């Protein structure tokens, strides 16, 4: 009888009739809904310019504030050791609603776990997603993510252009209501994203861009980058209120060559295609390729086509944004302007993108189309001010998202 049972179990296993209990896969659909990105930042390699202030990361608490696009009743946090050459250990991690400055609302404070454990070691080069936690996270709110570190890896993963103040204090203070003695720095470290669990209609739009998307010229702690304004517009519209906005801008980014961060083609998979619930990708890249004269129009167009091809393989629709004027900026040249015009003509007329967002037309000076309009509030003839970022957001037709039938959750099931 024992031999029969053993043979029967082997047959069941081989035929697939004997299966293990289902385990939820990060980023995949689950019964009743799926995970959708509510906030994200693109990881970059740290250098001396964005090193942490004292006390550093040895026996220190780091509190970071992020402004989420959509809300939910469950969340999970993504951390990154992408540029670490050795493991990163997070001894403790908490989330809470931010209350201004370093303060949190203590009644909202909750500990994060990783596989049921309060600490986690992230291998060199890897990301790590926390366990889900029940948490009432309102849309367009500020979330404080606080971690305690006993040290740092060789090689720091950061996002220098946070435009948001982080707080660093000696010792373990992950649940402290405020950190009055903390050092302050306008960088994010090791923090990669916040996902929320949502119903079947949820989805995210990822924006792949450079410093214009990252928000150079916006207000520190003001959340007035153009992706922030787009999130507010989406939330104010009932038909699009279940859409998250993920800002994957990097200052100095180029399509084809590394700069302050990896080039767009190199980082596409990690920063865009792998995001939770992503259904749309907006591409606003290329002005730095033009300004530094490191790519021809043909090479840039080939890069766009590669992005479209790779995104379509993941059932992601791709919207091309025309490159905005840069006349009067420090790296303007007539030759570069000719490349910009040629590339924009291809974006508008090729039909390769699933849709076109004409940022050039929305932002240019009618009297001199090679320059930004004075209404954009630009100080350097390259980056808009907060009012200009609102103009960029207003140039986007929300029906590009509201009319889409396939949601991020459904796309995950394909």
C-alpha cells in the first residue's frame, strides 16, 4: 500500500495535479485587484556631491518624505541597492503619514516587514519589496518612510534631485514623532517606490525623462513638478482617479549615453517596464542628446523605436512628447536646433507612438519658436518654472488615459 501511494504521488506531481499553495507574486494581479505604483524615483549612483550629511549611515535613522499620486488601503515599499557593491541591511523600517517637516502622525505609524521579519539584507545590485501592510493612504498625500541603518554598502544608491527634504539623525528613532536634531538633505537614499493595492480598474503611467521631468526649477517640498500637476488633474477627474503617476526623471539623462544616471535605453526595464500596474509610458527624452551633440536625429529616432518595441512587448502604450525649445540656453546651437526640429517632425508624423503630446507647441514662444515662452517662467531658457510645469501638464489630454479599455490589472494577467 505504501508503494502504491508513493507511485500515485509521483504521477500527480508529474501531471501537475499536485500543486503547492499559490503565493502572490510582487507586481502581479491578485484576486480582487492588483498592485499599482503610486510613487517612484529612478535610482542613481551616489557620489561625493550627494553623500549623506553627518552622522552618515552608521547607527542612524533616515526619514524620507514622498508625495504619492493615488491612494489605497494597503501599501508596500520598494527599496533599492542598485548601485551597491556590497549588501545593504535595513534593520528596521516604518511608514507613517507625514505631518510637515520631519514630523509624522504617530497614530498612523506602522512597521514594515520583509518575509515576516523586521529587517532585511538587500544583495548588491538588487531591489527589495516589503510585505504588504494595511494602511489608509489618501491620494496626493505625503508619506514618511523611516529606516534605521547600522551601516551602508560600498556604493550608495540615491536620487539626488528629490526636491524633497530628508532627515538624518543618530540612533534608532524610526517611530519618533519628530526628529528635531536631524541633519537635512534634499536627496533620497535607497528608496525606490511605493505601490498600493487597488481594484480591477487601477493602472499607472510612467514618465521617462530628464531634469525637466525630475523637476529642476520647481519648489523644494512644493510638489509642483509637471508629473505632480498631472497626478492632481487625474485625481480630480472621476474617470482617471484610479491612475498612478510615476516620475522616472533623471537630471542630465540622455537617450543613448550615460550622464548623471544610466541612459534611457539602459534603464528602461528597471525604471519603466517593471513598475507595478504600468499601462502607459510617456517619453520626454532627448534635449540632452541634442544639447551635448552626442546623437544624430537618426540615432535618436532609432532609440525611440527601441523604447516603443520593448514597451509594446509588455502591453504598454507609449506616448511621445515632443522636445521643448531650448534657445538661449547654455548649450543651444543652430545645428542642435535642426536636430530638434527633425526629431519633433518624426514624433508628430511617423505614427510609431500610440499618441503624441506636443510639449513643444504648448511651451514655445510664438514670436521665437526656438525659445520657451516667457509665460513658462524659465530662468535658464531650458527648464520651466512651476507655472510652466502646470502648462506642460495642461497640454496632456486626459482622454489618452480615460479612453483606455485595458487596465493595468488586466494587462498583468496577459
